[in-house]
C-alpha cells in the first residue's frame, strides 16, 4: 500500500515542484522588470501566472481526489462571489481548508487574486511560499507588537488592487484539533464565555485591524464556516494525493462592511458573536 501511494504521490509532487519553479521564475522576472514601471500591470500579469500554479492544486482537490464541496449560500451572495473585494473570515477545520477556498475562488473566477494572512515562515517554502510572496500575501510573525504595523501596511497596499480579491483570515490562529478544543473549552469555562464544541475561540486583533483599514474600499465580509460531516473521513493532504475523496460543507454568509460597528471593541465582539453562531452549524 505504501509503495502504491508513493508511486502516485512522488510523480505528482515532482510535477508540481518543477512547474512551480517555472512559475516562480516568471514571477521573479515580472517583479524585477514590470513592477517598477507599473504595479497594476504586474498584478494583472501575476494573477494569471499564479493561477497556473494554483490550478494544479485545484485539480488535485476537484478531479484527482474528487473532494465533494457542498456550498450553502443565498442566491444574491452567490451572484456577487468573485465580482467584489471581500474579507473572508473562516474557521480552520482541516489542513486543506485553504484549498477548499481556492476551489470556490476558481469557480467564482478570482483564483489568481486570492490572498491570505499567513505565518511568516510560509513565505520561505519553495514554490508555493515564494509564489504567495510574489502575489502579495500578508505574512505575520504571531507577535502583535511586530505584526500590527506589518498588517496595516499590507492592507493599505491592497487599496488600489485592480481586480476583485478575496483576503482570507483564519481568526482562530491555528487549525482545529481535539487538544486545542479542550484547551479552548477550559478557557471559556474559566472566563464565562460560551463553551465551543466545533470551533476555537477567535483572536480578534487581526480582524479588528483588517476591518479598520479595509472598511473604506472592501464592501463585504464573507463569514465562512467549514464543516465535515460525521459520515465522511477528515480530508488531509495525504488523502488528496492518494486520490481519496472526502465531503466538506461550506456555509457562507455575506455581511456588508458598512454595517459593522464603528468602535474596535464592538467589532471584536461582532467577530466573537459570529463564532458563537458557528457552534450550532452542523
């Protein structure tokens, strides 16, 4: 079984790595030659170049492994997906949540302009991390004293982004595990917060900063809840490369940015309230 899996995983990984280096080289050349002359022209070219790489991973999710993604969304929000800037706030249920987001972005026509707030070490990953850096992903150190100014400057740079973009923010700060859930439950019990059952307690500083600096040019927040039915095995990267399917439910609600509270404390509470609502999401 291990040999059979390796016979599939190794060629796919090698293909992705080689093609990714080609994409990185094109991005680097464009960054050096085109970006100094026109940032928007560079961004438009990079969108299509980066999408070539992301499509390989979308293919693995959508076609090779056949992961079934069931989207729950109202008709008007579905119509607007990919046609407007949006701050995407999601729980972090599995290690392929970001790939599920890419599948939805590809179907919405904005895969090349999807962005995310990531930990700083991610940008040093060969191929995928380098491509994210060229694509203006935001990289933080998980040290708010340093990250506050980094996040602010990164968000301000998006003000003149020429295409509709999604900026993903996993406000839990880490992927969901039973051990982390237990710790969150103990913390909630000691502080009088609602006891979480299937999400962690959100960290609100980054969200508050994002709302503060994006309110004037991003019209909507997409509140996303990712759930895995009990009847389906949990999706993992290894399962994807083995071609093993899973089922994932994605619940998406659109909130107008202008309808959020004005004060930072109230915005933080709004974020916490959205995660309380996720407690009852199946």
